[in-house]
């Protein structure tokens, strides 16, 4: 706004000089500057009229590490051309840079595709858009907000866990039983030729069409254990890595540092400080990965997590169960004041002898271990994925807690900052082998 004020002050100054000297030149100059200011304001105002912004979100759901795509269109509904229009999107999606400058002729429209790398989970707003224009003299810049908005949900990062399996010795009833079942279950093992007495609802018609004779389905016994992913979201247990990286002047190194840890190559060291890394984000990533892996194995999976609100998803195996869990994990934050021990006690009525708990935590207090012991005495099976806070800069030693959990004969998997999740969940720790070599 300094330029319009400057032109207005110059016009007033010329008018005062003209009044004092009587020179017609200063009168003309005063009128010229005032007319130029009025023309500039009118030009910029008209440049923002008759415009319509349309946005089409091509990616309503995305995972961390994927690109969110959005098509943005600006239409000029007037016959008057728009010399230049700048559009700036006011989205709260991190690293969203949907901004451009364009020229629109009379009754023309422009269309652009915005691609944004999703680096943080959550529910974000796309829009509104702010249109800015001005006059050819560069005196006036006016803005107009277009209220068009959309929404996108970014799911947490998920990692394939091909080698993860619940230890059968510790978790009976939690594995698929390969014995044949006379009842119809969701687990189809194979097909065979029809035999007299087989029910018609067991006939597999596609195999029958290929083989040109009746084929029936064979079923495996259904896994009986309900698996609950228990995610500890107590605020005081979260440890964030706040170490400052060394200064880097190489452009390739800078680009690598801006990438999240899960998108870097295995031999590349973590880029500390550029991307916020915390036990919270690691734990959420573990929960999402386990849910996807177990549901793909046709298991009955639920979620228990107390964050900014109590989030409990009953154990099911329906097709939408994974999306329910991911929707909850996308917006869940570690803002809870309740400890993991309090959560286990409060939700204990959900857990029985046919239940398996996958506890994901970075808490080092032993109260939750005592609560877990109570669940074990009730016949509840469990495994613990421990996100090591000491690898994120935590000052407390987690070894006593890990030893206590292992003494309960509960499988413990230890995940440290920079570790591969798939490798960390292959073999559980054993009693007396808690010590690990430091990460280089």
C-alpha cells in the first residue's frame, strides 16, 4: 500500500505547490497523478471481477511419501482480458505450493495440476485461494479470496512386513490352523472334485467351468484370536529428535536432508532437524503397518489408542477395517494424559483368553508392565513393540523395563531410530540379550 499512498501524497504536494506559486504545470501534474491513481485502482479491481476458481482433488486419500494431486482451474467469464492474475493457495497441507501467475483472454480459462509430496499425516484443508492482480504501472495490488475448498486425508506411512508372524509358542490360537474344516469359513485353502454329500454352496463355479466338472472349495479352520493393536499415545512419553544438523552446502545433500527418514536410501544417514522424527511418528507407523499386514492375513484386528480423544475400534476383519484404522491414526496425536497402564486397566473388559495384544510404546516406567502382567494372568496373550526413546535423544535407560517385559515371557521387539521396521520385527529379544550395539 506504500505506492498508492506515495502517489496520493505527491498529488497533494503538487496541488499545494500550485496553490502557492500559481503555476498551471503543478495543477496539471496534481490532476494527472490523481487520475493515474484512480485508473490504477479501477484497473486492478476490474481485473479481479468475473473470475471463477474451480478445484478438483484427484487424491482424496494419500499415504505419507505419496503425491497429492489437485487440478485447479481459473475461468474468465468476461470478454475483457486479464493481463496478469496471481493465484496463491492458502492450504495448510505442508509443502503445498499451488501458486502461479497467468494471463487470461476474454472468456478463456486456464488449468494447472498441483502435485504435493505428503510428508506428514493428518487431515488438511486445500484452499481457499487468494487471487492477486494489479495495474500495468505497478502502483496498486488488490487481492480477492475465493472460498472454494476441499479436504485431503494423509494416512501414516506403512511398511511391508513379509517376515512378521505372531510367535506360535507364546500366542496359541493366534495362528491360522491348516486343519480342514467341515464348516464354511473365510479361509479357502484349495478346491477339489465334487463328492456325493457335498453341499451345493461349496461349489466353486469358476473352477467348475474351467475343469468341465463340479469342483468344491476346501476350508481351513478360522483363526480364533482377536488381535488388538494397543498404541500408547501419552504425551509425556514422546521423545522428539531435536538435534541440529551440520551445515551442508551441496544441493544434492540438501535435497536428501529434506526427505523424510522412510524415503531415504538405506545407506544414507538420517538428516536430523530437517524432518521432525519422534517416537510418536514411529509408533503410528508401526501400528498402521501391523494392521495392514494382519488384515491381509485375514485376521481379526482392532485398535485401542487414547490420544486427544479415546479411540477404540472393535476387532473385525471386514474390508473397511483397514480404512477405519488408518482414518483414526491419521488424526491421532499424542496428547493423552492417561498412561499405558491406565489404558490397559480401563480396556481390560475387552480382552479375554481369546485375545492377543500388540502393545506399541516407548514408555519406560514399569507400571504398564505390571498392568500387562495382570492381563497375562487372565490368559491374555501379548507381544510388545518397543520404540526405543534413547535413540531419539532420551536420557533414561530402557534396559530395566525391557528385562521385566521379557521375564513375563512376552515377545519384545525393539525399534530404534533409523532401523528397518521389517528387520526389527523378525526376531524378538530374549532375556539377557537386551544390549544392542549403538547405531553408527
